[in-house]
C-alpha cells in the first residue's frame, strides 16, 4: 500500500491550497492543512492504539456526569 501526501489538484488540473492523501494513486482524503494530511497518512501506515484503550480505566468520564446533560465549567 503506497500512501502519499500531495497538493490537491482541481478538476481543471490546477493545484489548490488544499492537501490530498492518496492511497495507491486513489484519492482518500482532502485536508486544509499539510499536517492534517500527514496525520491521516501516518494513521494509515502506523496503526496505533487509541487513547481510551491505553488508559487504565477506559470509558470513565467526569465524576458529575449525568446522561443527556452536558458537563462543562462556566466562569
């Protein structure tokens, strides 16, 4: 599997300001930033465990969380 990050080409052939992720020459994703495209390419070539799976207590949330209620702090 060949993954590459290049400038996205518009249908008329001109390069745009966006970045494309190509897998075996086929367009997979278009991003605004080069770092985002590189992150997608890295995730494809180097799969890793997600943060929730890495934590000792996966699936735990805030202590005061109630179902259906947003928990955030205001000033």
